[in-house]
C-alpha cells in the first residue's frame, strides 16, 4: 500500500516546532557556550546562597527575588520554586538527610521547608530585624541562627525540648557548625567559637579587619576558612586558634566590549569553601572569579572565570567532582573540576 | 408598468418604503448618539487634563535599569543598605536619595537622618564607606575620607574649634592643632 498524506509537511513542521519548544523550555539545565558545565537560570534577582544536597543530585538556592529553588541535576527538569513570603532570602541550609531546607529572609522569619513537598512546615522565629545566616547541625536535628540583641538561638527541628540561646557580643553575619557537632563558629569582625551544647566561648579568632562574610570548617574539623570584606581569606588552625594562611586574591574580572579583562585590584571576598578532600580551598567574591588555593603551600593553583557579577556562595558536590557558584548576575554555574579544558590553569 | 400592475405589488412597495424610512431614522439616531458621545468624551478629557495634579506626592520612587535592578531610590524612608547580596540590619531611619550600582549594591547616599537630624552625603566602595560629608543640626561640619590600611583624612569645623588630621596606618601623621599634652594624658587614662 502506498502511503500518501498531503498534510505530511504540515505535521512534520508542527512536530519540529513542538520539539523545539520542549527543548528550549523544559530543560533549564543546559550547557552554555562558556567554561561552566551548566548554567542554571531562573532567579529573577541576585542569587544569595546555594548548597548541594547531601546526595549531590540537586542544588538548593536562595535569592533576593524571595524564592528558594531546588534544581534537580539528574532529571534536568524545570526547577522547583518555593515562594517563601519572607522577603529577600539571604541564606539557605539543607539537613543531612536532604529532607529539610532552612532559610532566612528580610521579613525576619527562619523557615523550615520540606524539600520534597516544597511547603513550609515551620516558622521558627519572628525577629525584629533579620538574620543573614542559618545553619543545620551535622545530624540535621537542630538549626542555629542569630536572633538579634546579642543572641544565637538553636531550635530543635522536631520541636521537642527547649530552644537554647547562645550569647554573642556581635550579631554574626555567618555561622558554621563543626562536622562533629560540638562547636559552632560565628563570624562578625572576629570569629567566635562556642561550645554548641553549653554556649560557652571556646575561642575568639582575631585577625580580620572588617566584616566576615563566610566561615566554613574543613571536613575533619581541624581547619576553618573565613572570607571577609577586608579582601582577605584566612585559614585557621581551630585547636590552636592561630592563623595558618592569609590569602589575598588579587584581580577583578569584568567584561569590556564583550571580552573578559582583569583589573589588578583586590576586592571583598564573600565565600571560602574547603574541597571535600581537604587539600584545597576555593574562594570567590566581588572579584567575580573562583580561585583554588593549595592549603599546604598557600599557592594559587587555578582560577575560573564566567560570572559577570559578584559571586556570593560556593558549594562542592559531596564527591568533590563539581563546584557550584551563585552570583548576583542571577545565575548558578556548575563547574566540572575534572575537566581541564577551557579552565584557566596556572 | 408591468411591475405595478397589481394592488399587491403597490402594497409591497409601500411597505418597503416604510421600512427604509425606519432604517434612515435609526441611522440618523445612531449618528446623533455617536456625535453626542464624542462631544461629551472630548469635554470630559479636557476637564480631566485640566484637573491633573501639578505635584506628585509619594513615599518612594524607585528607578530601575533595563535588567530591573534598582539603581536610584528616592524615599521618605530609605531602605537599609544592601551590600553584595545581604541587607544590613543597621536600624537606620533616614530619608533621601540612594544610588546603587549594577549589582544592586548601595554605593552612595544623600540623606537626612531621623532622631538626630544630621544631613550627610556618603560615597561607598563595595562594602565600605569611603567618604562622608556631614553637617550636624547645630552647625558642626565634618569631611572624612577613609582608605585601606587605616589611612584617613579628616577635617572638622565646630563653633569653637577646627581640626585637620591625616592618619596613616591608624596613627596621626599630621594633626592641626596638635593634640595637647593634657588631652593625650586624658586619652591615656581612658585606654
């Protein structure tokens, strides 16, 4: 039987158009023509924070647009958008089992959101002002955030038992929980390390001359990295309370007539993260570059360009193969660290 | 006269003429309504445009760039400063004009503060105030410039004294008038 259809060209044109529509709309995770493995676009304003899920198959991001977004990296489907009704969102954290997301925003609420259902389950605090940071304990059972008037509050996720209050001279702009769960580090102008159970101050690490925007522990908890608006990153020996390294990233990346150029100036640094193997620390900030430093030598070993505005946060995938960065340019970029091509290796 | 031979034909013609008369009347009526509508609507817009306010009263005017980023804010109560993605919790209550850069960072403000009514003009780098020109309500005026490594330049004029200072690495390298011994001793006690 001879198959003929006079509408065949029309049908194929429609099918082609439909497929084109699907490919451009349903797949947000698509490789761009730059150095990043993937560029996630969707936030309507600057992205303020991000974190890889513990399984490494999704990224959770927060933005000044008031949303939290969950980007599924395996399904490559459209991101899940959670409207928080909490104003600008400044920070997100994820529990160790990946079930809950904690966030803080301008309306002064600390929210606990179910990552699977995408709904807010608890509002932990109605602050007079707002906090800029929130963290989960390593076991995922507690949340800590500054609550104003010189206090940090620790809530239990299951709401069983009392909340605990830790007194702090200054309102921390950033918090980090040590991997063993015993201590809590808070950065403002100095870094204070508290006993997370008793609230007693273990140590005060002095050295930065201006606001600290990020503190993070190495996986073994022995080291702490801090990034500051004073344009330096410091690596600390937590037990001795001493500075091991002072990193001074130099160079400000910008685009001039479509081409990237680097000005030899130093600018505030907003993020410093240890690689999972503890050998490197990645830094980024208003310089719009990601830099990798070797901890043993303090040498700058690699820089990555790509973001067009300040980089606000960094997060390594649990296996250390990927690094995700968030930026005020409204994008999240995922970098394949095993891919040497296109990356600027020093 | 083939077509009007019968009485029926004449009656049909008469009926059609009547109908046409009605159509003409209806069209005339609609035309009149349209004319009246245009005349009145014109009058209405004229009245409305004459009634437009000569002044605009509002609490906040925000100018955004082509990407939707806030670049200029004029407000009766300006927002707290936002720096590199995080809004500071300073408790500042002020009114005036703010300038923000392409990333949305506050870089300059020309404001009057509530409570203690200073008027000030400041220029900021990313994350830091670098210069400030301030006049207090009783008349004292100061101008400060700060740099990295605790370098600064300060000029202040009050009702009974004036001061000029150049500070290098946190220490006064030039101070006019020089600090008196008495004042230095007093400062030492305070330390």
